[in-house]
C-alpha cells in the first residue's frame, strides 16, 4: 500500500497520575502511541474483497485494541516498579478507606455547559468542591472510550450505552485524554479518586472483531467464535440484507451442538426477546479473509448481538492480552485509581458432561481465575477493582476471595426495593442474614441507589442456585424458587404496569425506573404530572430512608445524578427510537443538569432528552438546609464520623413490626460500641422494640444526629424508639463504664 504519514496522538509529558499519585511509579508514565492516518478508499481496491485489501487491513490494525494492548504491555515488562505493591489477595477495607462514597456518572445523560465535554464538566473545580461539601470521595465516570462497531470504513453507534467498547481511545463525544487526566488531577486535589471501566466479557464489533472475521493472525482467538465449514452452511440461517449477522434459533443452536461446532445452550439467555435474541449464538455473513478464503463464523454473545464474548482460554490468550492492556491504559496512562469490571461473571463456558443439560456458563472456575488475573494486575499498579456480579451469593463470595476488591450489592438491592413496595422487611432480612451466613462481608459491597441499569430483580441466588432449598418465609417452609417467583411477581405488580405506568418491565431482568419513581409507585401515585409539593416531600423523605439503608452499613455507598437531582422517568414516546428493540432502560436515563449550568437545555450533548427533576441542581440544594442533598450530607457526615464504612456487621435481629429493619454494627476502637441502623419501611408510625444479644444491658442509646440520649438497654438486651412512617434512626449504643476497659481504672 502507499506510505502514509505517521501522526502521533499527543506530545510526550507527565500525566496527572504522576503529579498527584506519588505512589504510582514514575516508570509507568504515559508514552504516546503512534497511529497511522489512512485515506478512506471504500471497501475494496481494484475489485478486491475487503479481506485482501492491505490498506483496509492496516487501517483496522491501527484501530485495534489488541494492537494497542501489545504496545502498552511492553512498557511495563522488565520494570521493577511492577513489584512494589501487594496484589495476591483482595483488600476490600483498604479500597473502602480510599473512597467510601461514590458518584456514579452516565456520560450520555449529563447536561454540560454549551460546547463543554462530559469529561471537562467532571473536572470542574465547582463540582469537586460541592462533592467535598457533601462527602462524595470518588467519581465513577461510566464508559467513555469509543464503543459501537465498524462497518466498512465507517464507525457505527453503540448498541448498549457504550458498554460495547472497541478502542482504548477516549470517544471524542465525551472529551479528550487530556481532559480525562485533568479530571483525575482535580479529583486528587480534593482528596478524591476517579474510577474507570474495563469490560473483560466482550467488545463491540470494532476493528478486532472485523480482523477476527477475516482470520487475521491470532485475532479469532479473542472471541468464542467457530468457523463453520462451507458444507455445513445449510445449518445456518440467512443473514437479512443490511445486517452482518443473525441470531440462531434454538433448533439451529441444537443442530450445531450435535455437529460438534459449539457447546450449545447456556444456563440462561440474557436479554431474551423472540425474533431478536432467542439464543446466545449468532452467525456472521460470508466474510472474505486475508488469505482470500470466504468464511462464515458462529460466535457467542452473552448480551446483544453486537457484543461478541471474549475467550479467556484460547491458546493465543489474545482476549486476555486485549483486556489487560485496556486496564493498564486506564490506570497508568490516564491516571484513574480504580476500575469497574463489567460483565465479569461470564468469562468461562464449558460443554455439559450430561447430555441435554445446558453448558456451564455461570460460576465457572475460569471466571474466578480470569478475575483474579485482572484484579491482581490492577493491584500491582496500585489500584483497586469492583465488579457487578449478578450471580448467587456463593459465587459472589467465592469470586471475591481472589478477584475484585469490591462487589456491587446484588445481595440486598432487591430486598430493600421489595421492603418499600410491600411495607414488609422479611425478604430484606432474609437477604442480609443469608449474605452473612454465606460469608460475605458487607464492607466488601458497593451499596447503591440507582445506576445506569434497570432496578434488577437479582434473584439468581433464590431462583437458580438454591431453587430447591427450603427456607422459612411468611410463616411457612418455602423453596428458594418459590421465594424468587413471589418476590419477582410482587415487584413487577406493585412497581410497574397498571399500578405505575411510568415504569416499564425490562425483559426478564427487572424494571426500568428511577429511585424517585420506585417510591412514587410504592406510594400508589399513578400520575407523575399530578405530583404536588406534599408528594415531592414524601418522595424525598423515603429517598433519604433508602439512602440511610445503603449508607449506614459497612462498605461503599454509591448514588447517581438521577438520585441527587430526584429525576423521574421519561415518557416512552420521547425515546421511542431507543426503545424500538425492547430496551426499556432508556426511560430512566433522562438527561439532568447536575450543576445548573444550562437551564434552557432540552437535551444532553449526546441527545438524551431532559427529564423532570424533583430536587433541583446541586448549587440550589446546597443553599437549602432542608434539601435532599443537605440532609444526605448530614447522613454521610455521621457515617464518616463514626467509621460506619469500615465497621463490622454483627447482627440482624428479629423485629417487633413487619416494616422494621435493624442492623447492628460493631465500631472500631477499644471501647465496646455499636452503631444501630433502625429503619421503618412501613407507611405508619411504629414504636420499635429493638432487641439484640450483642447489646450490653445498661448501655446508653444516643441519637447520632442530635447527640441526645433516647434510651437505655434493659436486662433483656432491648430498648424502644419511636418512628414516624418511613423514618430511619442511626443510634450509638455504648456500654456502661463498668463494662468499658478504658474507664475501669478511672
């Protein structure tokens, strides 16, 4: 091909990571990667198919994540700085001490100043000063690297909110690498941390997938993809015009398994939709390879068709190299301090030994090994990781023993929504107790309000892992499967459908909603346009109750811009195009103006329609002592003062009223002290009798917010406290002087 000029990305220089993270080795400084510039020539030259067009192949190589990863990795090899940090074992409490309150951003939905990028907005001094005032210590940016796919010479849009990554380059729609580093510097100046994403489960259909289709070098080894012999193409469905692949139906999946090509049916089909995704396998159209041969492939995708799954046990280890390179780029090059591992519970698949059974695809040892490798590499360079692992509690504990430092709280998240929807905390108490019995430390969990996803049912532990096990529930012996079915039905009935038409069920996974609209549904409010001042006040009060549940226990507390501003869902007709394939989650991703910088904007820079905010912007709320954010800041202040984030959960006692929840946490220090989170999920006042064997008779009970003594623990290890409807208390229980070693000698 014709020689093309080399164009460096940017000048050499120190990163913000080096300026503001002295523990991060100087040897791991940013080094610019050289990319080639190519003139678009069409999909063929001189009549050649794309696979035999050297200019096209070279362009794809220049866009490839694997090619970047190989360059990035060589900068770390043979470097003594790689051996200065412990890395073998997860350290959740160290991660919590680093940053225990997180803001989770969503790039597509943040309204910025006119002409300002998302990353520039997250790097503003005013924002970080406000976060410091509230008690927020870290920002999870969400996915900001280029995502979507490549068709010919053109980039195609993301099919899953930028979680179908195709490049290590920051998407220009969100900003630049320089702005990312400036944001990291601003965060560090205010004592904060930036958390980026790595996606070890899949990519988009970018340059790496296109090169894999063309059988270029070891690129097919990145994916779970199998070449189908031409004699067997009759087993594959035809690809419709204008598409590059087609999903297999169950019959084709079974036939290809019997023929020995694929491992067949998996344990579940995530995002199942008739006629759209009926299996986890799709077939490509005929593709001309670099050797001139025409091939068709069948590839695995746990999620959408545009998200081919990465193969973590191919002999080339190409998928592993790609993922690790992406992680190192975020940490040592861009300057982030931590990474979220997306979709990391599905990194191993294996054919079932028993005929007729689905393939082993969840809780596989390969997933544990892969997570251990990623998390260890991140710890090696001084960072930490957290994972969103929607599996059984047993799997969450097992993966957490050697993998990510923190796990998203899929343990109690459905429980507290169910408690609000029913006014009964029994399922929530069962979740928390089962978690403790399973060996999950609450301090290893990220307890969150809303994030970018739907309000997921997260019932895998009950409906799958322990389906036939028997539990006591609602006064009867009940199987886990029956509990899962009951909770799913009650959540869907009370929080969506006719009861709450503004919330939409999302496939079989959960409900598309915001925290505010979950609360509105629980209150029986059917018309969001009819909300009055009293309704908004009631929603705000319950929102603070849910914040207390998540914040006043060990671990990380996380909330989003939708929580901070009290966003409502969008009417479906405003995002009709995004809902066309059944992804109802777009109704809860409304654009919001966090800092009040663009009051006249009707949408974000990425085109998400602006939604309705119940609470107002951050500056407006900080000027109002009665606002949601000011009251949340008080909760976070108490949490920090008493060290709740690193305390130990020691009891989840029985309660005197079905709407009550009591969590007992042992605080650090030489004195026997306990912090009690006592919450009333009922819509009525309750006089709570709190009883726990760990409480010492004669101990004083002090309100952590007012410092007033509200009771004394009696000889039955109990005390009483009054609650209004949907009210929470944070109580400090201190042993009397005779039982306090620090005061006996006095």
